[in-house]
């Protein structure tokens, strides 16, 4: 004959599993996003300086919204384009294909504008023929396109930091039609020292796609 006990009849006390709080979830998502963005740009081709620049810029972009970023911004498609900045002196450049471009980039065309006015330097790039959904980067360069495909990046302080605000970087994603456009601003003026702009795939900066000389 079986005997039941009060212990058997009483439900066991089970400690509920703790669920992550909303704050912890948000922190985890932010960390994953930042790590993924930095990893993407860290894998770019080019020298150590360019890789470091991309990592720093990626960290800034992932940790802050575009609003309020100031000179650290890497582009805002909705900003006033350089050729529309009131009272600014504007120079224009037409992109020409480079031999270092990756396969599938033979139809890339576009224009760049550099404006200098009361708010500093504003740069806009607009290109077509890109791969839809892919990310691209553009940088101001200190040499003309005929001199080593633009040579090194333009820097306000030569030999200084390889990231904004000491350099001007633009990052953008091509839409479904293969068009990409963005604008960036820096509170300092480049003068006539930033003579060209080069665009690369974000994941392979050694593969320079096209270069545009500014018509000073």
C-alpha cells in the first residue's frame, strides 16, 4: 500500500529564470552593431593608417547619431549639397574610372562638388553604376588623379590623425538602382590643398574605383 506525504502533494518551489532587462538587451544589440561595423571596415585593403581611420570612423558612426556629430560625420544624404550652399565658393569634379577598380565597375560615373563658405568645407558626391546595396567610401586627396590615383588622403594637419575631423571621409550605400549620394561638412576650409576625391568599395579600399579632380 502506497502512502502519500504532504511533501509530495505540495508543489515544489521553482525559482523563476531571470530575463534580461530592456537595458541589457539594448546594450547587447549596440555592442554587436558596433563590432560588426568596425569589423567590416577593418577588413578593407590599404595601409594601416587607412584601416585605423576606418575603424575609428566606424566606432563614431555606430555610437552616435548623425545629428550632433559635427566634423566626425561621415555623410548625410539629406544635408544641403555642396553646390547649393548659400554664398559658398564651389568647385566641381567629374569622376574618371581608375585601373584599380574591381570587376563590374566599368559603368560607374559621377560628380563631386567642394564648397567653401561661412560654415567651412562641404563635400558632396553623386555616383551611378554602383552595385545596389553595397557600401562605398570616398576621401579627399592631396594629389591630382594623374599622380598615383590621388596619392595620400588630404589632411588639415599633415602627419596628424588619419580620421575625421583631420580628414574628410564620406560613407554611403548604393540604392537599388545603383546610385549613391551623400554630403559631409567640416568646419575648417581646405583651401586649394584638397585637389581630388577618390571613391572605393568600403570593404576593399585598395581597389580605387574612380577619381575626380576639382576644377580650382
